[in-house]
C-alpha cells in the first residue's frame, strides 16, 4: 500500500473533477427571499454589517423583508432588539410570521438616543439583529453603527426615508423599497458584488 | 485554629486620602481648638518636616500650604467596621481589635487555598480599597495581633512556632497593660519569653490576675474572649467632600469609590443590590435623591459604577453639593448569571441583562420591554407589555396607557397556549397604531375581509367592527375597519409592513 491520501485533501485541492457543479454556497444570513438571496453577493444579508433600508413611507413591506430572518433568529434562541419603532409591533402579526416574541426586546428611545441605543446593542454581542428607525443619522453615525455591528457580530438594520438615497452611506447593503405600482426592492449598493440592474419583485399576496 | 490579623496603622489618614485624589501635604489634627496637634501626616507632609505630635501652629510656621483635616473618630470607627465587613467575605468569625481586625481562617483555607494565597487575596482587597495594612497569622488572635505589631507578613502556623515567635517580642510591643509594660523593663524583663518563664504565683501577687489572664489568652490556654462581628443589614456610606462641588463630573471620583466600597461590602455578605439611593447633600440639610434601580441583583463594581454614573449624569444640580451618601437597604441574595458552555456569541460579549441595565440607566426604567399577546381579541387589548422580560417587574406598562394597551399577566398567555388561537384568526398586521385614526385619501381597494370583531360587552369597551385588508393609493397595505355592513368611514388600525 502506498501512502494513504485523505480524500478531503484531494477534493480541497480541486485536482479531482467530480462531475457536477458545486451548488452555490448558502449565505450565512439568508433573507428568506430566494430571489433577493440570489442577487446579493453574500447570499443573504451581509453578516456582521449594517444594512440600510430606504422607504417611501411607513408600512410598505419593510418588515416583511426582514421578518423571515427575525423568525429564523428568534426560533434559534437569539435575541432581536427593536429600537424606537415608529408604531407598536403587532404581536399576533409577528407571531403569524413565525417570530418568537419572547426573544424580541423593544427599546423606547428619544430621537437623540436612537443611534446610541442601537450602537450599545450591536456592540454588546448578545443581540443577533438590531432594527432601528433613526431620524437623525449622518454619515458619521452610520459609520459608527457599521463598526459596532462588525464588533458585535450582529445584523444591523437601519430604516430611513427614501430622501437619503442621494447621500453616500457606509452601509454594506442599501435596499430601496417601492410599493407602487408594484412591490419591489432595488439593490442600491452591495459590498462585494455588482449592483443588479433590475429590481427584485417582492410578492405581497400572503396576508 | 488559625487567626489572621490585619493591622490598619493609618486608618484615619487612609480614610481621608481615598476620597481626595490630589496629592499634597495633608495632616490630621486633633485636640482642643487652641492646642491642635498633628495626629497623622501623609508622606508629602512628612517630607516637608511635619511630624506626628507637632502643634498645628508650629507646623504652620514650617510650611505655608498644607491641608489640615480634623481627626474624626466616628469616621475611623466607620472605616474600621467597613473593613470588617470586607473581611467577612473570608471568614464567618471576624472580630474587631483596636486598629486591627482578626479573622479565623483555618476553615476558610479549604475554600480559598493555603495561607499564602489567602494572604495575597486579603492584601489585594485592601490595596484596591486604598488602606495600608500589615497582615500576620497565628494560632490565637491575640498572638497574631502582637506579632503584627512587630513585623508584617509573619505567619506562624503551629502553637510551638507561635511560642518561639512570641519569645523574642519586646515587652514594649506586647500590647500588655501599660502598668506592666512600664514596670517590667525596670525589673530586667525585656521580652515576652522572659515574662512567660516567670513563676505565675509571683506575677499574680505583683500585677494581679488580669495580667496572667492576658498571657493565657495570648498563648491560647484561655479562649480569646472576643465578640464576633456581624455585618449590618443596611449599607450606608457617606463621604464629605473637601470642597463645594457644583458640577456632576467632580462627583465621579467619589462615586467610583463608593460603588467600589458597596461592591466590596456585598462580596463580604455574598449578597447583591437591586436598589440603592444616592443622596447629594446641599447646604441647610437640603438633599437631592438619585435612586438607582436594577433589574437583577448585581455586585460587580464596574457595573454598579457605570449604572450609578448614568443616573447621576441626568441630574441637574440645583445647588453645590457638600457631601454624598449611598444608602442600600434591600440586599437580596446574589445569584451569578449562568452562561452556556457552548455559547456561540463573541467572547467579549456583554450579557443581555447587563445590556438592558445599561439602556435603562440612560433611557429610563421603562425603556426596555417585551410584548406578549393576551386572550382578548380586541386589537387595542390583544397585546400587553410582558410582565417579566428579565426576572423582575420594573418594565411593566413600559408604554403606559398612551399606547392603549392594557397591562395583563404574562403567565395568562403563554405562547404554547396561543398557538391554536392564532390559527383561528384572520391576517394580522405587523404594525399596530396605538389608537385607530381615520384613513385619509382616496377610497382604498379591498384585498380581503371582512372579519367581524364583536366583543367586549362585559367591560364597557364594546366594539363591533368589520376588519378589512385594504391597499392605499400609495401601495401600502393597511388593516382598517368600518362599521358593520358599511364600507365607508375607514379607520386605520395597522399596517402590513
């Protein structure tokens, strides 16, 4: 017998062709929207980074975009923090989407404290995702949040008005939501990949 | 039996210095007003030529600028008892001796390790608190006390070694009554060893039974006869500031000391603190109270300091502060938080409870909460602030009645019992408005409905509504209702965001 060669080393060295294409690596943080996962370079939300979601108005489907991820995280026993939501989260509605509300902490904060509270939650490392609705957030604030998300290995979601789109942002991912004439989401910036030219349709037939 | 003795030679001065960060000549003075004498001096003062016993007027002639603080017997006594409370962490048998604390450590060593390690822990605790000290160990408390007067760090662990060590102690340092220590050298008795060798009958005739009793206590032939110290059930610490303080930032240093002392005291009691009050004292007895409440009992000094500071930062001082006092009345048992061995969070992660405390310290007691559903079908009452997000009830009603939700028990509506309920109901939005508002704009397009809710006749909050899922002209999906049978006068209840 010659030297025993471990199969895995051969495969890792890619010297052996296995006759079928390797499946695309699944993202660490899938969004739960297959069409969106396909166009995002990380195969989902950029892990440990800030994602900015720009809205024309409240209530256009911004929560449905993130609720599958929140459901996955809370069911896995991880904590999700919501900072200064514009309305009250409806427990029954969130539970219908599969979110375990025992893992959701809601933080009431004034306009000046939203960014601070979000940064604390991100930096703590004990939150899987932090959602916030900052009204006063400049480039420097967002950069701090991006660093905090990286430090605490958490998903950060900042929901902001669409009017901030022309300004540059340090967020790893920027999505713009459109409700009319039909619900779709534009990827405006994604770190580590090219920006897709077409919007991703967002099915809304599920209530 | 093994007794450790901690001698605190500069108790009064250390007590003053630890609230006074700046260095400079400082002396403690005592005596009648017209004949004040220095009773203690710090290093800078001694280098400048001041010494203990000097008259204050003589010192002022030597040095123009130095701080003279009156010697405060009550404060010294307070520090003495406080350090006994700290030592209580290491032994259940702690007693007070003049300028010293003795504690029985033979049983403690099985928990804390052999004597050198225990000694190192004691020294580290005292150094962190800012008290100079000498530590010795001996089989009897009085012997340990005598040896501590001779040298620092001496440990005699067996009775024989103790007898040998006592042999060499000069009579002047034997802590015997003054009558004996003054007379004995004149009789040629200069060490304890010589004294112990004298015939007992003669000693009794010359000095009475008291001296023999003391010698027997020293060698362990009689029980030590000390009263055990019991730590108080209330922590009350007051620091008088050297100057009138007008801004909060100057209170940070004393605050750090106070929370550190509180933590040391709690460690001694093996307890935690859940609520304490900072009292900022102004002129004429006026007081600003700053309550600090925590979700769970804590005793980590850094955390106590950070939380207290967070509360203090929000205080507007109405007038200068003369003294600060920390009072903790409720001292519940401390249960360390458990952590999962296979925790997948980063190693530097701040535990969730501490994060909540930090948020509450800045944003208010009711800022952090969770929501849970109730069994009531009316949207305004279908959910409530969960009573117990983190093992205590401070966050109840965090949003208050302004959000139109009623606080109801968490236990009534456990998630498992809700599952069948959820399946029976129609679609629910993800955002809920705190109260319904009229839906403005063009007539919405109906997507689903109606779902009739007719309930509440028993408590006066009767509702009878038809709920629809509608789409507005902006493309938002809304949860709106109108009167039964009509499709007009839409009231917006929530958004399908």
